[in-house]
């Protein structure tokens, strides 16, 4: 009897303590959304109150003023292309590193791990020069290729760990039946790691969607800007129109938050399954 | 783990297998390794970005190491920041993983909410927190003034003494969810029977945490510390959006100082030299760390 | 992939050229005029130009000030698709662009009488628009980069009038601080807002030749006599002049704070007038006075700090003829008047009289006319790192973070470590 009591006592503690901390940490996001519906005056006079009058027009205004439509499209293009590239190339590479032998295997893998340790600002300047020489400066292609290259290390690293945790029995059996390596990869290995690929697609989507530095340095045209850059710019221009800034923040943040909550179970379960250990 | 323990058994070998890694390695080589290698050349030049690079030998390195106090201080700041993240991100994440480890209704959504700041872009988070921390109108100071604690209201991001600490807290808010997930995954794999046995022996939950949970999570903790350290050196977005190195360079970290010198002050050659230094420092730290922790990490349960 | 897209683009171009004999020209113009009345006026001018030149469309690539001067412009100049026309500050930036081969030589285009439509000082030596007699920058605005704006009603409540001397100024600050006001608000996280003012104060207290020598790294700042201006900054700090969060605040939020009556005075440039419409409540009464006379015995005691800004035609502009046509259009009487009315002082002859200037701008123009010297801001005159180091030293003294003596010592150590030009 006493054991059960104590357990529920602990659970109550978990619930209240956890709940309080989680609510406090989540509050800024709620505050952001609520403030987006207010007038500037209201934001300062009653920062914690609900909006007296829900001003939906703030969103339309922010959307138009900030030209957010075009930036949304750019962010979508860059993210979709870079994530697809990353996950496809990384799966092939991880498969090779864990299942195949080839000249320079260990050496190439170590080289790849270097990317895991380097912060992107380290190469910002020379990368800028290389993109210029390739004629890619100020193109979405630059963001896609650079974004992919910088996501590969971690993605390959995690996927390779996942491959390693599964015994290659199925692949070996198929090999004996005379299938070639490409068929084995396509028909056996990819379906096997499919859930992990999806998780990594989501994780990479979050990081590439939010990428700031490359986008800031490598693109200049209005029609090539992505959302994070647009947001910085929007904040600079309307830094004093607080309702406008919050509306823009909400518009740019809600979709990714919604996507995340929709797939939340998958992200956390996936990260757990492939947990980096 | 299993794969590593059983050793590497390829299903095929031969040079054609290189085709599977070639696309990834080409991209990686072109946009990660090549710039890294070429930076070594620019690091020995004086180069404004407007004119042609001019060879200056070791001048940039000499300046960076001996005559640039802000550059040296930026390593102090990033070290403090990393120490802060170990407490506010890794340790806090661990505690929250334990607190939120339950199958009861509501805990799954709470874990989701706890992780959600990770999903926001750094720009959005930076702008949001600029409003929270604003001296005159910010949320935090409004609360303090509302409680009658007028003296506690501070210009958080405007004074050297508090700016770095404020950034650490924002960083903790943002990244602790990530560490929580890693620890949570590991907690799930600890058999419940171990705790039940301990409970029967009369161990309190706190004692169980220190005598069972912590030792079993050693491997994850080592991983998390490595990620926090390398991630800390890579930290740019947070500092850029919140203070851009100010006030008075009190939050200047290597990445922000490199960008400031390179693009703001048109000293790309000098900035590249500092880049090379940063790369070397990070690699040394990582290698030393891996060497130290490689021994005896075979914890099983 | 690049090759394929290039091929596709080439094919598309060929098709276009074949289908319409008069291919459309897209003129690329990049600038940081991103908000307020200035943006509206510039958009109108662009629209008028497009209407007057069928077949030419103008593409504007706009950045905020800070991003434009940090990364926005250089990224474009380095890319393969350079802008035809770009905004630039007169002085050092123009000179650097001319040397690097980005700035196009407009001397020949100016020779047909275009040059004579500007006021004489626009191309005078030291105006920062030409190098070795060759003209590279078409001036569009004369900006006073720093003056003191004040809230008329709060001044009246405290029985204050615009001070004429430094002592009166300090006294007024003490009165305001005692009344619980924030006397001066500045948003100095980028260092130039206060730095500009501190440079103006330095130019009033340090002999011109010494001032120049220090920023050119020929003398230390201590030798040149920069202790005095830093001491004046320290005096302001001790009088409780500044907002507490000056080092974390942005320039724009500080301006908003001034319009929201969070402070009484705001030292910033003439562009404040252009933001009045966006930021001020109706009926907000404000005025302007120049930095008070510090030492009447020194030359330049009534100087004004300011610079010219304008446009450079890229040396490798894809459409040079259209670019020059646009610049002529922009500086023709009607357009210059339209531009000026948005809150700028035009260097085009006669415009200052004809434009319906806001009353604040009128005062600014009068101040310029009555000035005994023109000082240009260090960050557009000298190498940026040196200018920024002085700005930071001034911020040290003004925020009370370091004494004037320590700030000066820090400044000379920092500049001493920089490579000499």
C-alpha cells in the first residue's frame, strides 16, 4: 500500500513541477501569438491580457508589407531540395560505410567526421569566394548545395549508426540469391531504414528552414531571400511596430511549429531510436 | 553498438562501391573541405574583399594571438558560455528527462512542448527574447516592476555584467529540449525492474537517481558534453541576433568576431586567419575529449 | 546543373531577342532606402522613370542600413550579376570603390552641363565625390549626420530653452535628470549613433590636422588631444545624461523612444524627420539645435557634421546608358524636389528653396548655411576599424564603463595593434 502511495506522490510532483516548467518555457510562444492580435498600445499597457479585439488584419498587413509570400516560397524550395538531397545522399553513403568495403573507406569516413566538429562560420569567407567563382553567389542553388553539404556529416553519422545496429542478414541472403548491390540497397536496405530517414528528414527540415548565416551572406536579391533573413530585415524596418513584428513572427513560425506538433511523436521516437550513443 | 562489437563484415568489396559515397563526398569536399583548405591561403594575406589578396606571411596570426585582446577574450566568453550550457542545457535536460519520464496522459505533450523551442528559428527566438528582455518595455522588467522590485529591473542585454548570462539562459531555453530527448531515450531502455528492486530496498527516488540513473547514463552524458562543446564553438545565430557581440564586446565569441572583422571591417584575410585558429582549437578539443573518454565506456544493463 | 540552366537561360534570351526587336532592359539598383517618406519618394521617382522610358524596368534591391554596408553591398559587387547603380556614402567608401574598379567614371557624362546643375561644393575637393578630378559619385542628399533633437513640451515644463554653450547644456541635463526624466536617449548597439556625435565633439575640440592624423594612424589619439572629447563624454555620463540601455538598444528603437517621450533629447541625423510620420503621435512638438559651442576660441566652433550620399554607376554596369539616364533623371529639378520634400537636403541647385521642406528640414538647411565648417563622419572618411575603435572609446566614457583616461588608453592600444595603411 505504502509503495503505491509514494509512487503517486512522486508522480504528482512530476506533474506539477514538469507542468510548471514546461508552461513557463512555452509561454513566450503563446505570448508571441497573442501579441500578434493586439495593437501596439495594448502590447505595452496590458502585456499579459488577452487581446481586447482580435486584430486579424495584422497578419494580412505583415504578409503584404514584408513580402513574406516570396520568401515562403524560397524557403520551401531550398528546404525541400536540400533535405531531399541530404537524406538521399546520406543514406547511400551510410549504407556504403556500414555494408560495403572499398578503397579509402576508413579514411573517407574520418574526413567526414571533421564536418561534425566544424562550425559553419569557419568557412563562411572562403566558401563565399568559391561560390563567387562558381557563379553561384546570389542563387538559391548556393543555399541548397551549401546547406546539403553541411548537413551530410551528422546525417551520415546517425544513419550509419542505425545501419550498424541492424545485422546484415537480409542483405547477405539477397547477395547469395544473386541480387546486385543497387537492388539490395533499393529493395532491402532503404525500406529497412525508412523510419530513420523520415526522422532525419524532419530534423534537417527544421535546421535548414531556420538557416540564417549562409542565407545572409550568399543571397542579396529580394526575390531570393529566405524567411530567416526576411525576418531580420522585417524586424529592422518595423522595429517599432511591435504588433507587426509579432504578426510576422507568428506567420513564419506557426507552420513549422504545427508541422512539428503533428509529427512530434515521430521526431522524438525517431531521435530516441537512433539516439546518438 | 551491436555492429561495432561484432566487427565490420562487408557484403561486398571493390572500387565500384565508391559510387555510393561519391555524390555525398563530392558535395562535402566542394563546400566543406575545399573552403577549409583554401582558407589556409587567405589566412596569410591582407585582403579587404575589394582588392586582390596580398601576401603578408604570419602577420595575421601574430596579430590574432598577441595583439587582439577581443579575440582572446572571445575564447573566454565561449568557454563561459559552454560551461553555462552544461548546466542550463545538459544538466537541466537530464533533470527534465527524469521529471517528464512517465507514460501517464499529458506527459507526451509536455515533452513535445519542452522540445518546441528547438523548432523556432534562431531569428524568431532572438527577436522574441529581445522583447522579453527590453529594458523599458520588456516582459521581464514589467513583471519585476509589477512586483514592486523596481531596482531589479536591469538593462539585461546592455550591460557587460548581465549580457552573457542572459544569452546563456536563452540558449538553455532553446536547447535543453534536445538533450532531454537524448536522455529520455536512454532512460526508456533502463529496465524498470532495477528501480523496483531499489524501491524494495528502501532507496528514495533521489538516491535512485544518483545510484542507478546517473551511472547508467554515463555514455549519453559524454555524448551530450561533446555536442555541447562543439555546438558551443559553432554558436553564431544566437549571439548575432541578440547582441552581435556587444555591449563592449562582452558577448563577442570567435564566430561573431570573425564575421565582424571580415565583413564589417573588411579584413577578410585577418578574419580567415582567426578562422583557421578556431578550426584548430575545435579539432584539438574534440580529439583530446575523445581520447580521454574512449577508455572504459562499455556500460551494459 | 549550372551548365544546363545556363544553356536554358541563353536559349530563353535568344528567343526573347528574336520575338521582340526592342528587348526589355532591367536596370538593377541597390540601396538602403528601406522605409519612411524616403522610400515612398524613391518609389515614385522610379515609377516616373519607368513611365518616361518604356522598355526599361527598374529592379530595386533594398537592404537596411547596417546589413547594406556590412554584407549586402559587397556580396553584390563580388557576384557575377553586378548592380548597374548602387548607393554609396561620399568619402572613403567611394574612394575605395574607385580604387577597386567598381565605381564607374562619370566625368565625361557630367561634362555636358549636368555637373553645373549641382551646388558648387558638391564636387569641391574634400567633398568625397571624386578622386584625382574624376567624378564617381552622383550626390543626392546632404545629410546632417548628427544634431540634437529635443522634445519641446518637456523643455517647456522644465522652463528650459535650447542651450547655447556646453555649460548650459550640462545644466539643462542635470535639471531634467533631477526631474526624473531620461535627458538623452541613444541606441548605440552599432556604435555609430553616439560615435558620430562624439566625433563632432572631437572635431570641435581637437585641431583639424591632429584629428586627421589620429584617424590616419599617424599619431596616437592621446598625442592628438582626444582626452578632451572623451572627458566631455564622461561629464555627460556623470550628469546622468543617457538611457541605461544605450549599449544594447538599436538606433531605430531609440528614435521610437524619443517620439514616445521616453526621453527628452535624441542625438541623431537629419533623417529623423522622415520617420516622424511613422513614429510620432499627432501633435508631438519637437525642435532641433546643434551641439552647443564648447570653446568659442577654437576654429570650427560652429561646425556641422554631415556627409553626402548618392549613387555610383558600376564600372561594369550591364546597361550603362540607361543607368546614366536614370541618374540624370533622379537629379533633375522635379525629381530632386520630390526627393527633398521627403526629408532630405538636395545638393541640386535651387531645390532647397523650391522644395516644400518640412519646417524641421528648413532649420537644418539654415544651420548648414550658417556653419563655419563641415566635418564628415570618421566611418565614411577613414578606415572603418579605426573609426569604430574611437566610437567604442566614446561609448566607454559615455556609459561610465571606463573613465576618459582609460578609454583613451584602450583606444590607442587597440588602434596600435591594427596594421598601418
